[in-house]
C-alpha cells in the first residue's frame, strides 16, 4: 500500500488537498455556529400551568440541563437540546406530585427523562405574544418515548455577554400520552398545559 502511494504521488497529493479544503470548510462552518451558553441554573426555570377541576395550578421541574446556542443576528441560528428530570416535578401539592409519577401520567419510574430539541428558528407573526419575536420551527418534545411538535415562542435579551431567554409553548398533554385512562376527561384535568421557560446565561468571551 505504501508503494502504491509512492508510485501515485500526484493522486495522493490531490486527495490530501481535497481533504484539506473539506476540513477548512467544516471548520469555517463550525466557526459560524453560535457559542454554547453557560447557564445559571439557580436563576433559570422551567414551569408549567394546568387546570384541575377548574382551578389553575403551577408546577416546575427542579432538575434539568440544557445545551443552548442562539444568535438572533440576521437569520436566527442555533440549537436547543434540553433534558428534563420528570422525577423532579413539584406542583405545590404532594398528592398531585405522587399522581404525576404514576403510569397514567409521566410514568417517571420507566421514563424518567423528557427531551426537547430544536435547530431551526423563524420570526413570529404578530400575535398576542408579539413580545416574543422568535419561534422554534422544528421544536419537538418527547415524553414517555412519545414525540410531538412543540413550538416554543421566545425572546432573547442581551446585555454584554449576558443572555436572558424568556419563552412559552402550549401543549395538549394527550399528544404525549400524559393523563390517560380515567384522566382523559378534561372536566378533571384540562388537556391544555402552558409551559414557560426562563434561562439566564452568559456566552464565552
């Protein structure tokens, strides 16, 4: 094999040149990717609002982590990869939290993690949420191995290297097989759930 490359040196040189161009192009593409945000988890939150027997309630997930990249300049670019510990749900009621862990709900013993991902972003139309100028065009949430679209509408405020992302999405819990069995009746628990996100972060210098 070594002798073959010696006899065909021009071919080897051409191949190396092509590889170098490809590597440079890939590196240039990587350089254009927004930097990874450094998240301040103590100041960030993922909360949800639902309705039980007509009475609204709010809960949150105490443990989650995320890889966030976003740049709003020109064409918005970036990616979201969020992992949520469903066993960390806290709704202000211990009985409700226990029920949420049941198989009819999160089934968190068998499916302890939910995932959210997005990699394309667009400007939003004027709506009631017109202070949230971006949306995740391909946002997808997976709970209990059941994926479904979840378009997060959000804004990003910048102050030097500091980044604040505020956003929300409205979901139908049945799209994720959450609250099935006797719980499908919306008279007990409403099908619609609103999820609100706040991420405080900074970008590397």
